[in-house]
């Protein structure tokens, strides 16, 4: 795994953080003092999963 994977994961993490923060605020899913921590945690968990999903889709469609 090269440096590109880490850079792409970081690029995915930034909008994922803001999206999860917005969802937590919009639907009032967490107390106010825990929203930032939950947004960071969800971004840290979801970003690698999104990266693997995009990579899998890309490999699937390019090898057909």
C-alpha cells in the first residue's frame, strides 16, 4: 500500500467528517457535547470502508 492510499483516505475522511457531523446535528442523534467525538469516530470508521468499496468497484469494472 503506497502513500496514495493514505492520501485518498484522508481526502475521503474530510467530507465524511462534515457529513457525519451534519447528520448528528440534523437528526439530533447525540448530545451536543458528544457530537464532535462521534463525528470523528464515524469518519475514522467509515473512510477506510468507503475507500475499500470504491477500490473494489473500480477493480471489478476495470477487469470486466
